[in-house]
């Protein structure tokens, strides 16, 4: 009797197909429509309700506060818009110097947990839902503070719940003064930046007070099979502190110590063993790198056989506490914080988790619960920052597309005094369409050009 099994991609395809058939069936039955409880938003279902509007009205009561905050949000969104466009232009230039192997994959362009290989499914879904819900709630709070009706609110469903939405009255948004609708548009970006900032500070405080590296050295994340490191009983999660009489506290120092040794040389090695919980001193006989690369040019290069962490445990701890304080400086330290997921250092788990021990009151939760909680906070901050920055792009139908249209209309009104308001609005709309095409081209550019 023949048995059948399905891999992850086949199961995902079947689930998506079933979802599409259900949506089509609901549409044919008349359950889905613009003015019905369920409406389409691209491939997602908008499940609407009028409940919760009283809560939004209550939160929006301090109108002066929300007006001031959302005005700041417009400024932040404008800065983020310029920054994101500059980043896309830089990526477009760098694409000329990249090979097909170096170019990002299509999956990496999608900020969807589980599909994007960088974003873990569990942490990513929790973070995305929280970031989207707050993003949409801020739209509602500011809309009501600007006397624009909130028509409905609810959840977005695309196979799984992927977020929430707040639906302002479209006619009132169009008729509202430009600055009022811009405040509403920028409110989501403001919410995401606030959430990212607050949780960044919370992660910083927790790591500063609770996370201590087991040793000051270079973290080992993987061991080459049958290598000198394996023969010396090194394992993932250990921290190398000394090699060949040289104290090792940075990756560069480990490379330097190896460069001053030769294959076949037996050298002293000191490391903190995460399994034993103590420092181990031993000797290790280095191998020729050519034995592992099969390249004759590597025959004179000494090889230990370890994959080391992108950041040392001390550097990782410092990056999570305050990126500008790391030896790399403010700019590179901030970049390091952002690329921790790409470097495999976030979520902190497995061998990376073994680099540290937890102290203070939070140690009572145990390492497992502590790191899960800390990882969730980091991912909410990271996804919220990504969501806010992405929504600031001058791309219709994102918030940044509406802002770009109004920014250009306002510019036209000042530059062309003879133009009527209607003509300025048309100019802004045309400019927003052009910016949308430019952004789409720039987004595709970094994937296409290296592969030509």
C-alpha cells in the first residue's frame, strides 16, 4: 500500500489554495462586499465591526495632545521617507557590484514571518500583529482628534490573522484640510516609531541589569567535524579566551593569533566551557586549512576549526544595551543592532544563549522564559521599526503615498501662486503616482540587476 507525505511547501500551498476557495465561495454567496461586514483588501479579508469606536473616541479626547503628537509624526514620517528613498538609491548603486549569489532573494523582500528567512515564524507573527494593531489604533485616535469619523475597525485575515485596521470615513478624509489628513496618515508611522523606541529602551534596561557574558572572549557558534577544535572538546556556546599565549577578546585577535601559528603546531588554548560551566586550559594541534578546503594555497594556513560569532558575547551584550557605546561607534553599532537577525544573533537562543548567564531578580524566571520574553520585546521593536519605515515610503497605497501626494500639492501651491487648489491637488496626485513607480523600480532593481 502506497503512503503519501507532504513537505512544508506543499502543505502551505494546500492551505493557501483552500483559503482562496473559501474566499471565492463567500464572494459568490454575496457575503463579501465593500459595504458588508467582510470586505477584500487585496488578498486579505477585512472583518469589520463598529464596536470599539467608543474606546477610540475616549482615547482621542485630549485633542491638543493628539494634534501636537501627530504633527511631530508628520515630521518624522517625512524624515523617514527621505531616508528610505536614499537607502533605496544606495542599494541601487551597490546592485551594480553584486553577483547573483550576493543578491537578496524574493523571500527576503517580503517582511512576512515564516516566508522571510530572517524573520522567525513565532516571534515574527506576535511582533507583526502588535505593531500593526497599534499602528491602526493610532490612525483611529488621530482621526477622531481631527474630527474625522471612524467608520469601522476590525482584523485583517489572510490564511491567519495578520493585523488590524481602522477605517476612517473616506469622504471626510478627502474633504478635510490637508494638514489634518496628513496627521491621520502619519499617525501609524508615529505609533511604530514610539513602540520601537520604548521597547528598545526596555530591552536595554533588561540586558544591562540581567545579562552577563560568561567570559570575555570570542563566541563559538559551530565546530567543524574532525577539526582540531573538536579534538580539543570545544563545542558551540563555548568562549575562546586565549590562544597560543595571546589573550583573545575580539575576532581580530583570534585571527591574528592563528596567523602567527603554523599547521602542525601544538599551541595552548583556553576557553570557557558552557557545558562544564568553567574555564578549560588545554593544548591543541592546529591543522592545515587545505585539509578542509582542498585548496593547495591553504596548506600553510593554520586552522582551528570554529565558526565564530559575528559579535563577541561582550559586543552583543553592549549592542543590546546601547549600540553607540560599542567599540564600533554610534553608526556601526546601530547598524549592528539592526542586522542581529541577519547575523543569526537574534532571536538569542541555542549556542548564542549559552554565552551568557542571567542574574538579578529576572533570573527567577529561568533562562528559557527569560530569553523568550526578551526575544519577543526585541522582535516587536524590530518589526515595528520596519513597519513604520516601510509605511513612510512614497508608495501608494501606503501612508507615505498619501503624505507624498499632499507634500507635493503643498509645494505646488506655494511655488505656483496662480494655480487653483484643484490643479495643485492634481499635481500632487500625479507626483505620487510617479513616486510610486520610481519606488517600485528601485525595489525591484536590487533583485534584478545582479542577476542580469
